[in-house]
């Protein structure tokens, strides 16, 4: 069984990774767990282009840190994982990657954004739910407010 776990290095992404590890233990055959971090490049407005010229490198560094944390966490669980940095829109890249490897499940944390933050930032999890034919395991951050 192949499981794709999307991470941004946040605590809720770590919880989604733990959920994938726990689920994987339930299967008789060793699962393949692929952890992906997506560098979501954007085109800045003309006036900001110079100010954010280093953004792609900073985002790639952040993705590598997130994957390093996932590798450390996997090692503490005694689980082997594959890690990959992808580039593009987060939900599109996660889904394309999962399809390309024939994943049986995608695990993703949800930050539970509400109101204006959700409108402005969107919801990767919601986009995956709408677009994926692959089953999703969504994990909400422990202690997140419901209101």
C-alpha cells in the first residue's frame, strides 16, 4: 500500500504523518510512505519582484527543513519513508504525485482556517477533497477550536 503524506512542517502535518504511520501498522504488507513538501511558487506583482527575488530559495529551504523533520519523526517511529520536494500549486502537485505512484491514500493535515484567512489562503485540504479520486485521510490539529 502506498501512502502520500503532504507536509509543510507544521504540527498538524506531523499529526497527519503519525496517523499515516499508525494506519500503516494495521496492514500486513509493509506500506510505502511518501512524504512530500510542495514549494508553491507565485508570480509577484511587478513592484515586488525584486523584493521577493530570494523567495523561491527560501521556500525550497523551508520544504527541505519540513522533510528533514519528517525523516527524524519517521526514524523515531522505526518507519522508513521516501521524501520529495515538488514545485507548483500544492493540491495539484500532491494529487499528481499520488496518481503517478499509484497511491492508495493521501494523508493531509487541515489547519481549520475560518473566515477571511480561509478566503485569502484557500484550503489545500478542501481542494484535494474536491479533486481527488484517491481516498483522503484528513487530520485536524489536536486542540483546534471548532468555532
